[in-house]
């Protein structure tokens, strides 16, 4: 894997070696007398590149045997203790094919999502049910309004959990019903996507409830639920498509790696991220890299759908589509909600803008 | 809660308001027509203090109703999307008493750990089983060597998971047996503390295996396992004492808050952290605050035991004890392992140094 390290030229070699030890045996090498540990387990500094301005790219090789197939242990070995050092950013990681296939990546990916939504040749549209605090019937009505505008995905705000003002079971029943009514009216198979929260037992209960309501897409935040929980959930519900939410993703792990690559690795079919030009600070280059990593092909895993979000507007549809291309879901929440009484019209305008878009590239 | 925000004086009010909205309703306020949401749910900027150098402390009040009693949702509401902003650090949070008692904090805490180890009037001693890659019998022997030196706690390295070279069930059997043999010889009830990993099912299986081996203390990394999983585990195994490992804790959440306060809140009886003066960069002030938050009394939760670690040495015993006081576990791993053939002697010297220490303060 590759780390970006702040250090001066005189100390970088020692710093790189210290990271290799920290992320593998975490003890003085002088105290290791087992030759197979020294040879096979201790991390190896493979390369150091000077990036200028007292910053270095350090490539370190770790033994696959230390990871096993637990997604939590993967994070632990990639960045566990080193995350506690403020001068180190985890930039990239090469996951060997056997490990990659063991994790399995998206079970449905872009093609599966397109199939579900009977959607070809254009980008996906999505919006979010907010604000939290609304009672269940208001959320259900809002979901129906969005869906009547012809959007593809109506997802819960990630703040909606299992609060007393909108308990999970009641909420998904109301929202699923609202979206189903709209879908019958429009003829478009809009999907309602509930946000699953809690521990693995609760996540499973939520996923099973969603399935009972006829839903086949859900959202989960891997950094909140924990990588091991998401991994187990994806394995346990192979018929369901998973959309990953980036909440609590602000580690010193490059966003294109964490969200584009690692969320996909553990099975996200679509990954939500804050796009450039909204209310978050990701650069265009980060967003481009994140989207292209999510959509990667040729590594034995399915491509995942990038979902730029975080302050997007209908007015920017064209620009966003030209930037990300058609294998994208545009997720616009607050900006549609501003239309209040005219939410369905605004959602329809959004859906039309995506449908009518002619790509200037790709 | 309190955030530290980098901004200029002209923009800080708008920035503070944006954080209050992001961490609550996450949408334009103009689009909210429900008065109870505006009144009860939208986050409120309560105070802004200029800390100088374009840095501000921003205090924001959130509705308890948005959190519920899920530890994952707690993190989501405290720092979910805002963690994606590089200019914001989560510094502190006031948890109202009902919520605090719902989470429950340490089930055993310092007093419970002292009782288990029949240990009064001095600090705790601990060491770690490393390097990973060693076979089970070597780890078992090492555990016995440490324990024969009279240490209190022998824990797994946090890199030990369920790898083929030391499967969990075999490892804990060997290490528990080694420590039990030593404890019969020394008369001191040394505890072997296995590191539990994986998803909630696996964590429970591991905890049950540990209990079958007669173990009553375990270690878990909340940022790897996920807060919801740790919360469920603590509830499910009320007889077991939990030691929290800080792996992947390098979010922009102040360490004294994350490790000292939040790990304790969800039930850690002892919290491991990288102490000042070792190989990590936490300052003395951070370490002092972290330890004092872990040991907090008067908030209805039990005090948790601070465990400074990360490159500690036997030579520093006195200094570390004077800094942290007796309600502390000193955790020395690599430095003891350097003694190789003389590990038991070195462990004994460490145990003696802690037992003989006369505190210069407190």
C-alpha cells in the first residue's frame, strides 16, 4: 500500500521503516528470532518517492496472511495504528486477486442497478427524504411526490435511524407504499432505499423488513456500522443491492481509496460521496478518481455506481453529467425540497434534465 | 457538542450555522415547513469563541431525540458528514444523563478490574503477545513467560485476529493455559486478554470461547468493529471486562474525547492509548485529559482504567506512574520482548518497579 508521509529527507527512510513495522509486527525487529516471521510477516518498504515540500510517497508491502478475509482486519492492517499518526495519509492499496475475490465486491453493481430500474443510456436520478423529525406519514407523502416526478431512487436521509418520531418499520412501510403508488401511476420502477442502522442483528432485522416490503435496495454507512457488519450483511442478503453512505469517512484515508475502492471491495453496489462544487471540499481530481475507482473493470469485481451528492442542484445537472458520464446517479436532496408544494414538478424537471442530456464526451 | 473550526472572522457565523444544519436536518431551512422540526430538531449554534489564529470553538446543541440509543447513530449525529470537512475537529460533547445511563459505560471499570486482579494501592502492569506470525505454541510460551514475571494483564497484539498461523480458538487455549500455569506458580491472578475481531457473530463466538476458557477480560477495537457491535457485545457479556484498542482512531475527533469519553460511554472498562513520549504524537496535555476523562466520576458511570502504551519502556516506569497515578495500567510490549531469553526476568523487573513505586503526587 502507499502512504503519503510528511517528513524531512534525512528522516524519511527511518519513518518509512517504522510504518512498515507498525503495520505488521509492531515490535522491535531485534526481538524477533523466528526467521519465518522476519521473512514472511514483517512489512517491507518497497519504494520511497520524494513528492517535494517535505512530503514522500512510501510504498510498503504487507503479508496477505496477516489480513485473512475479515474486512475489519483489512482496515486494521492497512491503517490501524498508523491512523493515529497525523503526518501519514493512506493513499492507495493493491489488493491481490485472491483477497479481492474473497471480499467479492458489488453483488449487483451498475449493471444490476440498471436492470432493476429498467434504465439504459442515461444517468440515474435520486433524492433524499428529509428533514428528520418529520412523522412517518409526511415522509411517505414526500417519497410519493418525488417518485411521481419520475426519479429512480428515493433514499432515506442518513440521519433517519429508528427514532421515536419515525420508527424504522413504520417508516419503510409508508415510504414503500408511497413510492409503489407513484410507480403504478408513472410506470417507472422507482426504488425506495431505506437507511439501515444499528448493530448486525438490527441491520439484519431491518434488511429482512425491507425485503418483506418488496424493497431490493438499501443504504448503509460502513464507517458507522463497521466494515465487518457491512461485509456480513452483503453476504447474508445477496438479492439486495447496497448503497454506501460516507458518514464518518473523514479519516486520513484518501476518499477515492476509502469510498471508491474499499467500500466497493466489501460489496457496495453504489457509493455516495460529496461531489466537488457542493458544500464539501473534495476536488475535481478526487471526485474523478473516486468515480473511476468505483467503476473499475477487469479486476474480477463488478463496477459500482458512483453517486455524487452533497449540495447538488438541478441547474447543475448538465455540468455534473458531463463530468461523471452516464454510469452515475445524481442525488439531489435539499435543492428539490426547496420547491415545497412543487416538489413533484421539480423532481420531474430533474428527471427530464437527466433523460434529455446529450453527453459532450464519453 | 463543541467543534474546532478553521475559518476567518467574517465567515465563522455562517460556517457554524452550516455545521448545525449538516448535523441535524441536512437541508435548507427554507424548505422546512414543520414548526416542530424547526423548533426541536434543527441544531442550534449556542456559542462561538475566537481561539485566535483563524480558529474558533463552536458549540452546537442537537436534539437527543435524533440519537436514540444506538452507539452508531450517536457517532453519526456527532460527526457523520462533518467528519468529511477537513477544517473541522470534533472536540467535545456533553451527553445528557438519560442518554449516558442508556449507554451504560463500563460494566466493571477500575474497581472491577482491581477486584479481579486482587490488586490495591498500585498501578496495573500489562504486556502484549507479538509478533504476529508466531505459531500458537510460541505465543502460549511467551504468555507464560510474561505471567511468571508477575504481570497483571497479558494481551494479544491487536494484529492477532484469526489468521491461519494462529487461529483464535487454538491461540486462546494455549495462552490461557500458559498464563494459568504461571498464575498457579506465582499465586498472582494474572489475566490473559484475547483480542476479539470480526463481525458481531464472530465477536460473540470469540467471547463465548474466551469465557469457556475461564477468561473474564477481552480486548476489542471499537473503530474497527464498529460502535454498534461493541455496544451489543458489552450488553451481551456483562460478566466480561472490555479493554478498548485505539486502532483506526485517527479521525479528526480529539483523542481524549474519542478514547477517554466515548469508548468509556459504550462500555470499555479500560482504554488503551498511545502515551506521550513513545512512538506516537499525543501531547502530555492530551494524555492527561484522556486519562482524566476515562476515570471520570460523578456522571453515573463507572471510571474506566487508562492504559498508556505505544513504545513505553521499563526505564520510564517511575515517570509514567508519577504522570498518570496509580489507577493506571502500564502496558509495555516490545521493550520487554527485547529481553528475549530473559523475558520473565524483565517482566518481573517491570512488575517490581510498579509495585515499589512511591508516588510523588496524588
